[in-house]
C-alpha cells in the first residue's frame, strides 16, 4: 500500500500498514449477506485483515499491492514499524476523531492484530490471493469482479499522486469491475475534499453512475463519505 506521510512524526515515503475487517465493513457500507456469491478485489490492500477474513468465510476475494513481492517477514517488520510511527504521530495531533477507536493505543493494537491475521494468510496465499500489482495496471481480464475496493490511496494523497494517477487508477478499477467500485476516503488529512474529486465526477458523467454515499465510519474530519461507482444494476 504505497502511502506517503509527511511531518516530523511520519514516514517520508511509501508506507505499509493495514486496517481491520470491521473498518472495511463500515468504510464501504458492506453487507456480508448481499456479498454472498460475489467476487471481490481489494486494491492497494496493504496488511489489512479484510481479505483473509473474507477468504476464511468462503468468499472469492483477491488483494493487490505493489509490496506483495516481498517476504512475510519483511512485510510484518514494515507494518509493525510503520504502525508505531503512525501511533506517535496521532498522539501529537488533535484533529483526528476518536469514535471507531477510543485512542491511538487501541488503534495500534487492533491494526497490529489485523497485520498478524494478514501475515498468516499471506504466507499461504501469496501469488494466488495476494498479487503484486500496480492499481494502474491490474493483471485481470475485463469484468472480473463484482466489487472493487480501494482504501486510503486515492484522493487522500493528491499532493503526491497527480490527476493522471487518479484517472488511470479509476479507469483500470472500472475495467476489471462488472458491478461496482468503491473508494474511501475522499478527503485529505485535514478534512478538505480532494481537488480531484470534482474532476472525477465530471470525467465519469454519462459513463457510470457516480455518487457520494455516507458511511458509518469516520477517523479524519469530514471523512464520512465514500465514492460509489456503479456499472451494473445489481445491488450489493
């Protein structure tokens, strides 16, 4: 999960962390009942526990990330170290909303658990469920997945990832989706909407049903919406 953090307490450059299964459920308004029989792709998935838990429940799910060519040991070390740095940064900031997690300590514990769950499954599914790929060039045929998810990559880092990156990533996720693409969050760290969100909606007008949808999750200010891009009439 190539994410960039830039302040005195954060990693300068790509980082590798993950989020919990329950965060995914709330970030993307997911219904397990409605997802039965659907194929799912998680883009820039990092060390999240969504794919391993969904796989354990019998779902057809895959994850891609540019770091998935590395060994489980290296990825765990990266995830644990980057979570420690993130925890220190959050302790210094007052703008985060402690609703899903009560404090940075709980966030660190739960996301490290997610990382451990991911590592156990990554050892068995590397190259099969976990595929090294750039979101701009996904190694799947057209219309491969009912649902494509992308968490904490687009929009939030629009100061580092330009409009070309956003456009190519969204077009590629739409290409491999036969149902929906869901993207979260839509704001930068300070809660301001990304400069590329309006451009995205204009670009997709008349091509897919693009809409903002409120979600039952918030961590950053104003980050309580996802972008839902619907290609088919099937409801997830």
